[in-house]
C-alpha cells in the first residue's frame, strides 16, 4: 500500500503541475501561447505518461472520481478508497504549491488570479451557469469512466489503455474548458482552489459532487453493458 499511495501522490502531482501549469504559465503567452488546445493536450499527456510510468503500481487513478468509478465497477477494493483519495488530494495540493512558488516569481507579480481553478457563473471562462457546470461535469466524468473501464477490460488490446485514457481526457478538455475550465477530478480542483484569487473555494463543492456522481453513473452504465 505505501508504494501504491506514493504512485497516486506523484501521478496526481504530475497531472496538476503539468495540466494546470500549462494553463497558468503557457496558455496566454503573447504570440507563442498554447491556448486551450495546448492545455487540453497537456492534461491528456500527464495522464498518459504517468499511467505508463506508475500505473502498474497503483492502477493509475490520479483522481478520486476514477477511484470511485473503478470501485463501483468492481475493479478496486472499497477498503482502499479513502487512502487513495487522501494521497490524490495531497499530491494535488503539493503540485499547486509548487506552481504557486513558480508563478510568484514572475516580474510584477500581484496575485495568481484564477490559477486554472474551476468555476461557474462569473468564474466560468465563458460565464456558463451552475446548471451547465453540473451537467457537463457529470456527463464528461461518466464517459471518462466508461472509457477507462473499457480500455482496461480483459477484452481490450494490451498496452494501449493509457493512450485511450489520455486522449479521452484531452477530448474532455476540448469540450468543457469554456464551461468550467474542466475538472472531472476533485483533487485537481481542490489543489488549485486553495491558492486561487477567485471564488473557487466557495464553488468547490460542485467539483466534488458532479464528478463523483458522474463516476457512479459511468460505472453503472458499464456494468449494464456487461462486457468485462
């Protein structure tokens, strides 16, 4: 278990540092910024790389919603759920702290702003409502879990699961960044919310509730299809 928890810590750390770091440091750079497209690929690449690096140790969850979905789908023991959640959240907070230290060294630093946090209403990149945020986070997470369960099924080709999962997360971000800045991961949302100069903490509840509901729905849909 210590090795599994360490793998989940570092995997989630890399996801937040790579994904949120790309949004905070590289997305808006004049003329050469990577934009939303680049950020979407950054999140997908963090999961893909860490799934190959440490997925064989812990299963490569890096996300409390994924752990819940895998538990409901019969792929993960319930007794380990809380331990995984704790390791994931600590990893996310540690990555956000490192990112904060980097950002605070910028010339003329006056605060981190939104800090790649998730939100709705005034905190949504395009001003989408709370209902829009709930719906998209639930639906995106449900499909994420379906892809994860399918890609790691006994009937799926060996060795390709991280690619499918990473590309799925990329697609999810391409769809939903304008709505919520894309969570589908309560740990990722928690880490940056603690440092953001925005209403992220007050809205954090949605980015726990919606992904966890979506994960449960995705796992139940997968079970209903009966292919495992």
